[in-house]
C-alpha cells in the first residue's frame, strides 16, 4: 500500500474570498478543478494525533485544526500585516510559537514556528 498524499478541506462561509486569499496572499500554487473549485498545493505536511474529549457514548470527539508551519513566525506575521492580514496574538507554548491568521470569511487557521523536531524530510521507519 502506498499513500500518495492528503487532501485537507476547509469549510468556509465565503469560499470564494478564502480561495482568493490562499491564491493571492499566501500565493499557494493551485489547479482549477472546474467551476471555480481551486485545489491548492500545500507545503510539505505532518499529521499528529492528540487525545480527544469523550462524548456520552464513550467515543472520541474528533476535530481537526490546520496549522501552517514556518521557520520565523515574527517575520511571517510582519509580512502578512504588510498585506493587511490580521493575525492573532503570538503565544509561546512548550512546543513553539503560535498565532492565528484571520481569513476573509472570518474563519481562522493556525500558524506556528515549531521548537520540537519535525517529521518533514525524514524517511519513513520500517
């Protein structure tokens, strides 16, 4: 079995505005799947599994969050602010620096500078 990639979906109250933001502000490469459906290439990614709260049936409550990663959070925030993009306050966590990026729709995505080892570029373990 070979997994070839992951497809992340963001649900938005204003998909056209958020697509324009990803295309024009973050300058992600994209393909047009037709009818205005743009699919964006993301930087290399990672996935982490965190403990979840448990509902009344004893099952985990699954949620997901998108965090973009960077090497210099303050420089990226300054660059976004030059483009009139609002970011949240910067917080220092035990795992790095984090903030959020406000999307045109009002939604938010995370942005962080990890202080932990990253898996990007590492070979798979046998």
